[in-house]
């Protein structure tokens, strides 16, 4: 009798082990006009600085891109949630995290000189993976203290805070057995702005509202995810690449646009009214209504008003503030007619009814 060791081993062809990876990333940055009150003075005096908008895409190697952006002082912090599941014979057998937070720095200017102050990162908060029927959900909070402390009064003891407030984002990533990967911004500090990127590195969502005053007064101690509180994030859809290009032209072109604040519930423009101005929504969410029908919502970065310019000077929809909003109002001359015609093609919302 001939002994064969293979007789005691399983047929490896019958065992299928597969690993599925996924990622979602947020970049948190300070846009222009995001800071209010006395705290705005250092920005106007160039002691502190606003941030340029992050890129539309992070590329295939997100970790390398985030490192480059951090070294260039392009964001306050980033939260990179990447994770994996292991599947054997159609069953989830293991799962784990592979990403983490990345804190930035703050460059402060004094006369002709400048100094870079490192921010203080807080430990990432990674929840135990939640397993459901054919999926695993990962939740990760990342963030820390901004680089430069600023004394401020607060409503509770010790009534004066010298530490910088804490900024954060909470991301969720769901990986399915069939290979689908879903990422979202589940929570975030009310300041600064948070942009969200999918696993392919493309921009997929952004926070809709920045509340500097609330953050500046309250985001410390127990009133953060490192204590007992997270803030739900108001998430809006991403505007088009053309809108991002045009908004940059309006905000950084020739004449500086006027900034208009709209209270929640108030109307910015009424359908049928005359108007020739262009608008950029800097902060907040606007609902779009046509003949009394809700057509959807606009989020930060949206450019609108072009149809009245091209179609007889009459507003084709009512825009109502779903939250408090901040809007830049610009003259039609700042944008060429060719770009406005391209913008119109994506803004005929009533024709989708």
C-alpha cells in the first residue's frame, strides 16, 4: 500500500478566500467668508489664512496625495477610513481597519515672516465593526485641536478657554459581500467645511453648513466625540466641475462680489421676478421650487442665476433658504456667455418632472 499525504488535505479548489477593500476620506478646510465676528480679524490681517479649495480628486494613491496636501498646508485635518473584509465560501470571516486621521498645521504670519504651528491630533476613534446580513460597517472619527489657541469666553466652567476648539469628522464605510462599497459623512464638527471622497478618490459629498460661532464656543471637552457628543452632519450633493471653476472665477476674479445673508425660510429669488445677477452659494442649503413644486436642493459651491441672464431676465424658479445661507452676488459680466450656456444645460430642473 502506497501512502499519499494529499489524502488527508482538503481540496483547495473548493475553498475560495477573497479580500474586499474599501475607503472613504474627508478633508476639512477653512473656506473664505467662513469665519465671523472678532475672530475674523486675524484672517483679514493675514496673521492666519483661509484655505484654497481641495482638489476635485485625490487620485488612486489617496495616502500619498493627503501627505502632499498636508505638507503644502492645504487642509486642517483629513480622516482617511480604509478597511477590508475577508470572505470565505460566501461568508464574512474577518474584517479590519487600515486607515487613520492626518492632522495638518496652521501657518501664522507676522509682518514679513511666518511660523508654522503644529496642530494636536487626537486618537482616532474606531468602532467595533458592525456586521449585518452580507455586509460590514466601519465607523471612524478623526480630528484634533487646530494649531493656534485663542482665548474665548464660554457658557460653562471654567468660562474662559485658552485651548483651541476641536474639529472632527466621523465617517462610515459599508463593505458588502457582492463587492459594493458605500461611504458617507455620518457626523462632523460644525466648523470647518468637510469634503468627502469615495474609494476611487473622486469628490462625492460635502457638508452643507458651517457654524463657526457654535464651534468656537462649544467644541471642547465632553462636547466632542472624545467625550460624549457627536454632531450630525448636514450633507449635500456635489456641484459640477464647471460650477467649481465658475465659482472660483466669481470669488477670485476682478470685482469682489457682494455677500448676502439669508435667514432660514426666507426667499432669495422669486419665480417670475426680474433679475440679472449671478449667485454662488457659499454656505447653507437652498430649496428649488417651480410652480410650487419642490425640485430639489442646492448646496455650497452651486452657481445659479444664469437662466435669467440668458432667457430674458426673468427668474425661472423660487430659491428658498432651507437653512441659514450665505450667498455671493456677482454681476453677469464676470462670466462669459459660453460658460453660462453650458451651465444652463444642467439646470433645467423643471424639465425632469
